[in-house]
C-alpha cells in the first residue's frame, strides 16, 4: 500500500468528487497560492510537480525540491535533482527476464543472509508483456502464425516457465502471455488509464498515470497523456522495489504543430520528419512537449506514433497533453466510462487539460506546419536520416560510392581477398555468370545490390495505428486487383501489435489481399524490428554471401541500426506500412517508385504507385470498421494465454530452484558477497584498453542481440553445454544466462574496433602478446592477471534501446570505466547502476587528439568515497615507449543518489544492502 505525504507543506491535499465517487488529490491549484503561478508551466512538469507534492517526506522529497520545479519557469532550465516515483513499471520479455532473474537472485541473497525473502517484492504495479521472442521462421502462408508460435514455445519453454513462476511468486507482478501483442500497444490500448488510483489508509487517491519501462519505446504512451519513458532493467528493478528515480529537472522543448497532413501523407512520414528536426535541434536528455492547435486534428494513434519514436529523436519523452481526442480514444478502446469521466474532471482541475491557444513556457521551441510534410523513409542506417521518397536511389548510389560497380569486378575483388574451400569455388563459379542471381523454385532471378530481401510490417510504432495499417491493406487490395505480386526474392511478413489489428483487417475485408501478396500473419510481436527477422531463404542467403551483395530491408519499424535487422542485410529503411508493401512489389530500392512502374497488369500496362495508393476518403471509410467490441473481445482475458501457456508447470516456492544445467536461466554472480560491507572506492591503476570505438556506438553494438554465431564465444559455450546450433535461439532469448550474455557483449558483427584498424566484428588486440582475439577472450585473459579494463569511445556512446546487458556485460568483462566524448542518457545511468564509471572527455579533447591507440596503460586518480557528482578526475596515460602524459575527464556520476549507488557497487546492491539491514 502506498504512503502519500502527510507533510503537505503547500496545503495541496483536497477532495475531488466525480459522478458520486470521492477521491483525494494533491491539488496544484491549492499549492499555487504558496508556490506561485503555475499556469505557464509545461504540463509534463506539472505531472512531476504533483508527484513531488504527493511524496513529500522531508527525506527524498523536500519543500525546496517542489519549489525548484516552480522556479524552473524563471530560467527554463535547472540543475536541481529530484526524486521521482512513477506509478508502475512496464516490461517486455527480453529485458524482463533478466530483471526477474535479478529479483530471484536477490531473494536468494536475502535468504542466504538470514532475512525474509519476501522482502524482495515489487511495491509498484509491474506488467510484463511477452512480445520479443517470436521469430519469423515461417512466412508467406496461412500456417505461418501457428508454426511460428509452436517453435516459439519450443525454444522458450524454460524462460516462460520462469516467468510463470515469477507471476506466482511475486506480488504486484502480472504477465501478458505470448501471442497477445507488443507491450507498448497493449499498454496504449488496455493497461494505461491516464489517471491512476491508489489506496492509502482507507482513502482512494487519484493522480496522473505515470510509468517507466524496460524498453526505450515506453514513450509511446505519452501519446495518451501518460508520462513515461524507458529506463534500463537495472533502474526499473530499483523502482519496483520502492527506490525513487533520481533525475535532474529537465529542460522542456516545445514542439508546435499547426496545419494538417496533405492527401496521401501518413503518420510515418510525419514522425520521420519530426525525428529529423529534433535530432538536428539536439534534445538528448530533454522532455519534448507537443502543443499548438494542429493537435485538434491529430488522431491519438498518430500522436502515439510520434511519441513512440522519442528515443530516435533523442528525447526522454515526447508528451501530448490530454484533451477530447484522448477521451475519444479511451472510449474506442473500451476504457471504463467512470475512468474517462475522472480523467476529464481531474485534468481540468489540475491544469493538465489541453485548451485551444495554450502557450506554455518552454526552454526552447520549434514548429512544423504539417501541410509541408512529404512522403519519406529513413535510412540506410539511422532512424533520423530521413530521405524523401524520390531521393532513395541516389542516396543508395552515394552509399555504394558513386555508381554500382559491375558484379564481375566485385566478385574478382572478393576472390583476390582470399578464402578457401567451397566458398572460393562458389565465387569462382559465380564469375562465369553475367550477373549475380538466385534460383527460387527452379527459376533463375537476378539479385543485385539494392534489392529488397525483407519487407516487414512490424514494430510498435506503426502497427498500433489503424490508419496506416488499413492503408497498407487498401494498397494490397488495389495491387492484387491490378495483378501485381511481390518479387520472389522478398521475404514478407505481417506482425501486428495486437489481435485487434487482425480483427479490423478481417472486418474490413482487407486481410485476404495482404495474404495474396505474402503478408500473412506471422505473429504478434516485435519480430523484424528487434532483429527476429528469422533466416532468409537459403538461395537468397547464398547469393548475398557469394556475390557480397549490399541488399536492403524495408520495415515499418523504428530502428535500423547496422546489424540489427539481419546480419546479411547492410541497408535498412524505415517506412510506412503501405510503402513497405510498395517496396515488396518493386523488389528494389534502386528505383524511384514515385516515377517508375511497380509492375504490369494483366494487359501489360504499367502500374504505378499512384495507381494503387489509397485516398484519405478510402482510409476514413474502412476506419469505421474499428470498434469498441474488438477491444473488449481481445482484452477480456488478456492475462490467461492459450492452452500451451496454461499447461506450463511451475514450482510452488518463494525462492527459485536454480538448475545448474540450464542454458537459459542461470544464477547471476552480481550479488556475491552482498552480506559483506562494500569495498571503498579506489583509484584505477594500470588498466588496459579493451576497445577503442568511434561515434554512435549503440547498445545494439554493445549488448548481445540477434543470432548467435557458431564460432563465437557464446556459440562455443553453448556447444560445450551440449546445445546444437539449430537450438541456439537468439541472444535475446538467453538474456537470463549471464554466461551467454557476457560472451556476446561487444560481439556485434558491425562493431568497429580502432585497435584493429577499424576492422568489423567483436575482436580486439590482446596487448601483452599482440594477438588478435575475441573481446570476451581477451577480457578473460586480463581478468586472470587482475588487470582492470577501460573502453575508449566517441560521441553519443550507448545510443539505442534501453539494454541492461550493455552495462551488465561491460561489468562482467571487468571494465571499470568508459571514457567517451558523450553518453546516451539511459546507458550512462545503467553504467553507474552496474558500478562502471562513465567518464567524459573535456576541453574538446578526443581519443584522436590524445592519440589513444589502445596500446596504452590507463590510470585514473581522484576516486574515493568522497567523490561528488561531476567531479574532475585525472587520467594518466603510459604509452608503449614508456612516456606518460595526463588529461582531465568529467565524471558523469550526475547526482548524489548515483554517488551512493556507485559506492555500494551498483543500484541493486544499494537497495539489497538496505533491505538486508532493515
């Protein structure tokens, strides 16, 4: 049961009666009489202000913290630290499994220390949605969904058993079974309530619905006026256990939307435009709040699409205030009428309701007339790199360095680079052909640079939006009626974010047309966007490797970082669902599909994109098929699961019964010695550099994801445990096994280590002997000698998803510090949360200006238990020739709370030590 403030320094507590129901609220209007005018405070900051009023305790929240948010209006920025407590936590299974593993390990540690394991229990509501495990092994048939679900249950039975145990063992912990939907869409359509209720001492309190999630796209819920953002699993676990989230009062960038989208322009085009604008503006670590009268015509689903991609534009969140459109969506999706009435009354009472002409105070602003948005995609490697539709061919040509090289030259180059055995024979044989090609069902097709081999309607960003999903269905219908088909070399898939999508595609009569083009239902999950695209057909994979082709994927996702979608697909393009299908029909991104034909009809006439693109009137007509009954039907038993889920047997025990032979769930080593006092902070002496990395190294590069290679350290480990390659599954599915994950840290096939001249792949130089080896293998050799390690990097280190294993794996490899030019918000926090020191170059210095090659020894001084946030530390570099020099770095332990976490060995260690001592 929550405990809300009895101090009430600003007289905020009052009653609110709505439809004969009685609620207690912490009133911003009441507090305003002492705090000062709040009318111009951004609505996202009003949510934080209410949170502080409700949790004022003179310890974690003091009067001056509350006043600091009001005083923010004077300068529109602040360096004041606050302690924020969200109402709930959202998880997906990739990040959720290791979080539950940690909770189980904490219970084991508490029991070992002689305390009650029940001390480890979520104090806040936690929902875990299993959505990241389904892979596109089968596609293009009506049996694909059942086949993928069957293999998903086979692969992940042990993980799912563990999660079912967690649901039984922990309080306030619910699991949405596989085959239901993507966590963000389930949150948007069902879990979120806009205004949350809590009980305290027999009274019902109403307050803003807030959350953090273990997926960076938790921000999607900001479209519903719910303040939420992604954190690492480490932070989420601490929040579950009652630990407040330490944060600086953020800058808030106002984004004014005016006008309306033109005919034929989608929400995807809009969000890619906004993403590019905000990336150029620079909003990392800041709140973005949307305002302006253009919101009056912006559907809730479009708002959610924009909010979803906040991590891509770099913001902590992209917040939309609550208004009549919010209430309309709550009604459509089957929310209780009484809750909707409360949402309206509460938000109007608290000044959280969007009114016409609202102009809050912001740190800075920018604006967009939506009528200026054009059809776009993003690619080939970053979501902020927007390309207007006609410009894709020249963008790809530039990527290929001038014009595409003749295939024969490419093949000769490959042979000259060396190789052995069958691979060389295949390449030599390929030289006899005039063009690269593949053979599918006995028929030969050219396959060249720029051909689309994956066309996937996938991910939370777009599959939650009925407008773009129905537009895809309408385009498919028109394409089929014109006699078009997707190209044979294209792997196509449809992975909706919830079962409601399937309902309205069926009700509108559009699903059969999608199926005729090969966009059959493959599963309800993230699939291709998270890297679960599954294998390409063997003839395609063979051709790509034989001819070293730069092929493409087009997906309706939010992430297109290198190596993420498929290891053999080098360029990846984000597009709206109807454009995904259009490129599946075209089969290549070398062609300007706005001008060149997609194919021919039965009479041999050219068919162009404009001939099959649906009008807004056509989309609006089929949108009428989306109704409340669909939401009631699909969410009536959302936590029950199918028969295979119900049949999973689980142990009845407070502590988990670890299986030492398991290759999925292992007892992690993080809490060993937790019953002993923490070691004092000491300087880092004579550390070796494990890797020297460039700019924009993402958590996809650092954290294990996707396929496990047979000859990788993780693959060798699994084989040593008796696991055959066909049963490797993915790194994501084995996130509960630290042995696999630490071996896969920094093992991404696209990561470039400058110690090896920028060579791609997870290798490094073991400096003492000069040997090249896997980063994991080198780290273990250094650990044998008790040699501490550091990572050197460039700008925006850790950009990407909230990957807890990017920090956990770094810790287990023995890395004591990461020195970078700048850090992404979540990853910096996660490093501190795992006891790894984030340090930032200062005074314009970089790894290049300091001539750091990776062969140096690094010592870091100024570390002690008296360390303070943003301390200046000194780094001493001992070079291979024996010379030394020094430079200063900024310690990116940003808050006093983080100092305490770091001193304890990490945030979970801090929480656990306190619980054991209590």
